[in-house]
C-alpha cells in the first residue's frame, strides 16, 4: 500500500527538480521489518522517498511495510510499528530493504530467506540497513558483491562469513544489492539512490529537507575520527592508537609501537599517561577486551577462538584478564543477555 503524497502548489518548479524524469512508473519499495529492528535506520531510509515525492509533486516512489506474519513489529526501542501486509509469494517489488537490529546475527527464518531469494531471482534489488546484512548473508544473497554492516558488528560478521567481501564503508551499492551500516548512514544511501534515479539536484534538495548539510559518500568513515572520539589531538598518540586498533588479533609489543611512531618507549608511556591517564599496555588490553566482548555477544565462537581472535595466548589468560576487567568470566558474560549489548 503506497502512501499518497499531495503535490506542492508549484508544479513547474517541482518538475524541474526531477529533471524531467518523473513520467516513468514509480519505483516500488518494500521494507521488511524484523523484530528488534533499528527504528532510526528504518526511518532514515524511508523518509527520503517521501520527501522526493513531495518536492517533485510526483509519485516517484511507493512503499509497502511488511512483516513475516503481517503483525506489528516492535523495534529495539520498544516502539511498535504497524505493517501493511505479510510476506506473500505473489508480491512484486523493484527494491526490498530488510530492516534489522538487535539479535539479527542469530535470526534464521527459512520463509523470509526463501522469499528474498525468490525476489532476487526475479530481478528485484535486495538490500538491508543495520544488521539486516546478516539476513541477506544467511539467504546466500551476498556472494561476489561488496557489502557492509555496522562497525560494531563487522568483526563478528567477518568471522561468521569469511568468504564474503565485507567492508567498513557507510554503505555499498553493488549490482542488485545494497547494504548499509545503519543509523543515519541509511539516509546517505537513499540519497545516493535518489541521485542515481532522478539526479543530484533532487538528492540535494531532499538532504536539505532533513538539515543534512552534506551527502556522505560510501567511503566516508562510519566511526568518528579518533581525535574527536578521544578528545585528544596529539598526532603521534593518535597514530599509535590507530595502529593498536588495526592489530587486535596480532598485538604489537610496546617497543614496536614506539618505533613506528618515532618515539622512545619512555616518551610513549608519558604520552598515554598525560592524555589518557593510563599506560599503553592498559589501553591496548582494553581495546582487545572490548573486541572480545562483542565477539562473545554476537558469535558462537568458543572462548578459545575469541581469545585467539583478540590476541591472547591462551583461554586461561584471556579469562583471567576478562574477569579482572568486567568482574565476571567470558562465559558468564555471554550468558547474561548477550543481545542487549549489540548496537544500532
């Protein structure tokens, strides 16, 4: 069921915004909502379509909200959303977007996966926002294409699907697949789609409607720059932390970190204590434990496999460090509502 949009009063101006492309049939979108989906990622994908219709005074896009059984779906925030229909074999769409969030890494639904594969065989563009990438991967729809997912879920996704080409980009549009890291990146992905469909001018007008000062490219960073994240501006300190984040599985000794930054080990120690109030060793350990906690929550890897993926020499050493930092063992932490820590 599409949402009718009343045309603005100045039809010639609206037509100009669309570059004369508005006479073709509307693009039919479907948004498949699964339990605990991210409402921000969903609305950031839907609202640009509504704005494009409003600005041009034409029905460039229609959309249908779906759930597996046609019942309302509750988002991760607890908000319930009514849908238009359940999945059905006779449905036809040009683009379907899977909207997920908490717990998607363990969600398996053969009916949803089969429905997505059927649409893909018919030439439908299939995409996702947030952790919906997991659902596309489980359906076997991301082979030989680039895909992305929220930065917090990326390490676990790469462990689960090492054969796929997963990136850390904001979004990926590759052939008949499009995936998005979630949050406000959904807006940038849809602005890119609108630009491809109806021209850059319309995409810019839509962005301005949402006080979005710049349409980000796919290769813009998902995370804030280290400088902003840590409120630190010392270039050599930031360089060392960036190296640490790149070497979680194979942690580098303090002497190598210092040498790579052009510092002595004593200078390195002083920088960390001055700006972060901790030693380099402690900060590195915290980075590795934080990665481990995400892997415990989002994968079925054994404790030993998680330890190895985070650069610990043994499961016992890993468990000892983990308990000292989080006040419970890795197994206890995994058992305590693991999905509550996954983002989006």
